[in-house]
C-alpha cells in the first residue's frame, strides 16, 4: 500500500543512494529558469516583466524560484505527486504558491473533472478543502489507472531499497554484535588433556598480540602447539554481498534514470572516465530531466499561465542556456571549423 511517510522515513532519509538520487533529480529540475515568452510570427521573445514570471521568481515569502522548483521536484520524485496551493488575493489574483506535504493530501474525486483535495493538518479536526482550480497538481509519472497520486522513482525502487536497507542493517548488527570470528585455533593436546579458561585466554592473547594487526600480517605464523585452524564463518565475498549490493544499486539508478557514475556507486566509478562523465550528464538531462520539464511545463501552462494571460501565442519555456551539460561541445565544433577551413568550405 502507498505510504508516503514511509517513503521518506525508510527511503529518502535512511539510504544514502536514494538521498543522492533524489537530490540530483530535484536540483537538476531547478537548474533551469522558467521563462514566459511570446511567439511573434515564429520568433520567440522573452517577456521579462510578465506577472507570472514575477510570481515564479518569488513564489512565497520563504522561497525563491530555484528552491521552489527543487522542492516540487523532490516531492514528486519521492511521493509520486505534489500539490501546490494557489493563494489568492481578495480580488482573486494568485499572489503566492505553497508546496503542500503529500502525506497530508487526499484526493476528493469529482465526476468528469480534476479532483479537489483535502489537506489534513495534525491538530485540526476538519481537513482544509482545496478546489481543483486553487491548486497545481504535479506528478512524476502517470499510473496505468490514471491515479492523481502518480508514480515516483522511489516507489519504483522499493524492492531494491528494502533489500539494501536489510543488507545495511545486517552489516551493522553483525559488527555491533561483535561479528563472528572467521577462524578458530585448535590446540595440540594429549588425549584426555583439557585446557582451563585461563590457558585458553593466555593462548588467545598471545596469538593476537603476536600475529594480530596489519603490521604483523606479512610475517609467517609458526603454529607451534596448534594442531589445526578451523574456518568458522564466511567472508562478504563468499556471501556475494558486494555483487548483490551492486545489482540493487544499479536497479535504483535505473528507476531514477541516473547514470551510476553520477551518484558515485562502486559499479559506476569503476567504469567512469572524464570523457564519458560529460556524456552521462548530457544523457541524464536529455533522457530524464527534459521529460520532467515538459510535464511541469504542461501543468504550469494550463494551471497558472492562464491565470495571468489568455493569449494563445504566450508560452512557457525552461531556459537551459546556463546548464553546461546541454551546451554545444565547443571542442568538437572547433575541430569541424578547422577541417572546413582547410578544405576550403569556410574562408576567413
């Protein structure tokens, strides 16, 4: 069952990889400014003083544009959806935008119309009722049943998230409990001879003192008075701990649409180079963030722009000119220009 609070508690705030993936996605969404443009016979001109642009720059007294977009991106990635309240002036004009906690939001279905929302704030007996016209409703991805709660990347990674949490908890408990010794010493005793606890402690302490620690690892151990060494437990390679963790981390990266090298998981770092790092960043923006910008563009155009401007030639656009990963490769262009010049296709 959906449990947004659990997503945050056991996923976003508990597992470093999930925290990193959510942060990268949210910050990437907020990296582009939202511009209002006017289409003049095929040429788009930015309307810098447009009232919607002024609202987005300072959506409420506690946020500016990038933090607002980052929070919306974080909530949709974790919970699958985000409801933003439109606060209106006495004249009915939208003057503030406030992201609401998804775990306090509940849809109120309406026939052949977008749902209204109940916002259940702890401490208040009755929930606040928000009409569909007074909210912006964002989703990370659509569900097959077209549920307004949408589907988030974290939800898609729940199985792997649970496995990684279990493995991490097991490892912590393993060491908290003192761990199981990998080897045991079998003393060379005569038939019927037994060692007292004092003798056992003496042999163990001498062994640890003489052969324990990295500084003694290169010296051969002389097994005088020791008849055998018994294997008592498995190491983490034999438990396939590393490989299993790699598989789960890769699955989580796939759910979020983030190349492994960008989040620093072991599998990605082993195959990462400076050359493909730039390509991974570009791929991340083109394959993961651009579709999210398109979704947010639709929601903001239909749900907010029309509050300020009804002209059909006025549109929204996410400005990506300051995002290095999406800029043209100047080195590649320089090579082409040199070749074209030497070939006579381009002159000085």
